[in-house]
């Protein structure tokens, strides 16, 4: 699975929650879990999508589902 650019430690953490859609369906839940602002989650998500070469969370989930 190709990743365009290396993710930061925090981006990897946010990504793990983005991929755990069953338990973390909203960015707000991720923000609460990580004790960061909702805007910070949105900013990290945008960077993650860009680095992963996807447009949104659904595409990210599909990318990783196909890889399994």
C-alpha cells in the first residue's frame, strides 16, 4: 500500500481512530479520546488523506479494507 509521505506520530494516532469507524464514527469522539480540539482532528485528517492519496475517510477505510 503506497503512502505518499510519512505520517507524524499524532497523525498515525488519529489515523488509527479514523480506521476504527465502529467505535469512533465522528471526529468529535476522536477529539474527546485524544483530548485535542475538534479542529485539530480535522486538520490531522486532512493531512492524512493527502499523504495517503485519498479524498476522505470513506476512501481511507476502503483503501485499508482492500489491503486486508
